[in-house]
């Protein structure tokens, strides 16, 4: 959807940052030509590069992204998703949402779930 921040491996770091900003997303899904999830870039990934003294703009999307992100199906129960996000060694604040064909259809933020009273 329009509010779903997605990019491709071929996009620039600048495009990725613009996509995250314009969609007001704390993360962006990296997808292939079939809308399948290749990876995820979060605010944390960007901070990790910068705090390590790296030049973010000298890197590729593939070098910055997490190639094995957690994700959920769009028909999962919200309570189950919230538990999945919270009950981890490192809690997750954002997850890509996939349909049953494993195509990216959105992104869920933990604040979305909490604001609904879960």
C-alpha cells in the first residue's frame, strides 16, 4: 500500500531514507520484483552503521539490511503478534507483514497494537 515503505536492492541509500521519512516508517522492507521479502532496514540498522563510524552513503542496501528479518502473516491474531514482538531476548518494535503467498503487504509497529488496547 501507499503507507508501506518498500525498496529494492538496486535503490540508493538516499532513496531508502526518503522512503522511510515520507512513509513515517521506522523501517523499510527490501523486496524483489515479486514483492517477496529479501530483508529489512530499521532505524537501528542505520544507527549501527553511523555509530560504527561508517559512511552510510558508501554502502549498498544489501550491506545495510538485515537479510533474515522476523515477519508475520497478515491473518495472524494481533495478540499473538504482540506476544511474538515482546517475548524475545531483544524485543522487536516493527515487523513486515506478508500474505500467505509470502508477498509483502505491509508493516506493523508495536505502537499500532498497543494503541488498540492489546
